[in-house]
């Protein structure tokens, strides 16, 4: 999964718009809070949180 995101060009990522802006904002807020406490996050945790919020 990590390789998939790293292979995308910066130009592509800048023009990518979320399908659900509120969900995207909620996940970003959660991710920012968790990472500010130096907690490790993986893709599975991110998907689980998205399912819980969405």
C-alpha cells in the first residue's frame, strides 16, 4: 500500500479531491492528533477509523 502512494506524482496528489470532504477532514484531524503524540499509525488503523467515522 505504501508503494502505491509513494509512486504517485506530486502533481497527481495535488489535484486529487476527496469523495467525502467531511470524512476526509475528520480523518485528517484524528491523524494529526494521534501523530502529535508520536503514536504509530498504519494503513489498517486508518481504514478502521475511516469505517468508524463514515
